C-alpha cells in the first residue's frame, strides 16, 4: 500500500530541523530547505541546488511540494490580469492582479468555491469544495508578484483577500499564509498592506482582535438594515447587525484599526433614503471608511446597478458626518475578473 506523502510546506522550520536530526543529518539542513520552500519558492526538490542529491532523494521519498500552477492567464483592456490557478488535486481557483498608476494589488482566494450564499455573487453559486492550504494562498501572491514585476516593473504593493471564499471560514490557514507573506523568511511584506475582507462573522472578527493581527479589516456590508441584508446575504440571518456591530466595536477597542465597509448600491433594493440613513447611523459606531463599489452583473437581472443619483445620496449623507467615502469603479469586467464575478468560467 502506498503511503500518501505529506506536503512538506505543512512543516514548521522547527519540525523540518527535527526531521533532519532524526534522519541522522544536521539541524541546519532544515533551515536550508525551509528557505528554498518559502523565500526562494522552490517547486521541486531538484530546485534545491545547494542540498546534496542523496538528501533531495530522501525528501522526495517522504514529502511532496503541492505547488499551484497558473493554468490560464487573461489580460483585460484595463491592464487587470486574471489567473486561473490549478491546485495539486485538479481543482481551480482564481486570483487577480489589479494595477493602478501607483501600485499593484493582488486579489487572492481562500477557498475553492464559497461557504456562504450571497445572492449577488457568482462565486457563491459554486459549492465550497475545500479550504486552501497556507502554501496555496502564498503561491497565488508569489505568482502575482512575478506578473507585477514582469508587466509593471515593480513588486506587488498590496494584497486583498477578496477573491473566492470567506477568509474567516478558513481562519487558521489564512493566518498562517499571512504570517509567511509578512515574514522576512517569506515575502517580507508589511501587514499594513494586507486587507482581509469578510462578509461579517462576529465570533471570528473578535478572534482576529484577540490574536492581535496587524493587517486591515474590510466588511462586506451592503445594507445596515437586517431584513434587506438577509435578503442580499441569506446567511447573515445568523449574524444580525447588532452582533456584527458589537464585534466591530470590540475589534476597534483592541486594535485601534479603522474598518473599511464594502458596499454595493442596487436599484430597488438599497437605493432609498432609509438605507442611506441606516448606513450613516451604522458608520457612527466605529471609526471607518466606506467603499461604494460598482456592481458587476452576473446574468440574472435581479440585481441592477443603482443610479448615479442614488450613489450621490450615499456620498452626501456619509460626508456630512465626516466619513471618507470612495466610489470604486470595477476593473477587469471584460474578463470576468471584477468583484463578485470570479466563477471559474474558464
């Protein structure tokens, strides 16, 4: 019977050192291999050129490196790049490189499919197949950093966890991936350049605060009225706005870090005065800023982009109480790479 080999990247540096010692080698060999796996991004054991061949063969006998492979890459007219990423078990997720004049942002996925059921999102129509491992999340960032250097002549500057999946439903793996992305032994990126976007799971938001994370938090809000929010995002019936508010107040008390609210305005759903007033009131609880996001239709007609007047009413109401509000125009629509459109059509 063939034993399934473990992905070597699931081992900490200490475990790697112990492995070498227990196999009659020196502990420092673990440091060497760890560096190859993370900061040098080795795809195979043969890539590890300063490790002796018998040692590489021993690693091959015990472990695998479950590396991702960019299956297809599409480039939008606006410069956005979308990667369809094939995982070791044949499943596919998507990640996106979003360039602006001053920076490049990676939008990465944390699950294959999604655990949640937001009605306006194409990804939510895919069944959640599994959580991504820390190495698979990390690899998406490495691939986009490479593309950023190739196409835009500078390294990746920001990361948003706004791709496929609900990051807080894959908590441990997302945190481990961010630890590696920010570690000097990994990519050495500042946590302040990373934003994790959640649909609002109060218990996990509190856990983030308790764990003292240094990255930024965004919440997909879309309505500050419970009935409307649960129509748009049915799962939120289990997480009423009062609980979300309490979790966000707790987050701010612990971290002193502003929240970003992601908010799409739809025609006939949340484009009325009551919805504006409710959001303005909700924004008073915790220091925050609001991103009003252009809606990207996903074919069914129930959700339609609201009028410019409706958007203007939100901007006026929020600015009146001193809230910074930005209108985010969608990028990569022509290749289904915009917010809510990631559905593995390729």
